[in-house]
């Protein structure tokens, strides 16, 4: 939902040995974010740890979101607007290695999953999404195409509007793992 650059002078990809020292233990927030963005590509390499003043972790690299396809067509994106896609456990399966590492080494709390989904729904409103959409540079719109951009934002709104259901599926599936 945002793009920014920040240089971390002392940083490292996520490593198991860093987990006990991480200050911002945002495992649940990351899992909810991945489900909102339909991110099947979360791994240790796209979590960066800033090790300047204590260790903080940040999710990076959101290049494979909204669908598994690279440069998907509008028809491919349309398939993400189905109940089957919405309630699929494939994000948990595809990202299982990292989620297991974080849940074992940092934290995992079912109520926090619910809280994060509630917070996401309160903050990522259709009006907020529209504001982001209107702020996109024309160069991006021309490059990607207006139809695709509209479909991506439709998917985003769809997933956020059902985030409580998704969070209950996450909780149920994590219990089985």
C-alpha cells in the first residue's frame, strides 16, 4: 500500500539467531498483511532486520502480490475475487517455513491475529484505498494499465472486507500445523 526507500546502515536478512532480540515482534501483523496482499512469496530473504538500536524486522519485497502470476492479465486477477481464493490455505502453506520460524522464535497469538485483522479493516477503508489509487504516478498507470490497476484495487478491497473470515481461517489452520 506504500512505497518508500530507507537505507539501513546496519542490516541483515532475517536469521534464526536474531529472533530473541527482535523488538517489534509483528508476526501476526505480517501474516495478516500477507493475506490482504495475497502474498505467497514470504521468506527469510524478504524480511530485513535493522540492527542499529536493537533489532527491528521489516517486511520488504512485495513484488509477487495479488496473484502468483507474474504480470497477470485482468482475467487472471479476476480469479482472485472468488471465495475459493479468499479462503485458500495456500498462503499459509507457501509461507509456512517463515511463519513457523517466527511463531516459534518470536511470538504468535490468536487474539492478536483477530486484533490485527480488525485494525486492518479500520485503516484500509475503501476511501483510503481510493486515495492511494489516485496518488499513483501516471507513469505506473500507463505502464500497468488502468484495467489492471482497477482490478488490483478491487481485490484489495475484497480481501480487506473479508479479513475477519480470513483471520479465523488462519487461526484454524495454524492450530493444525
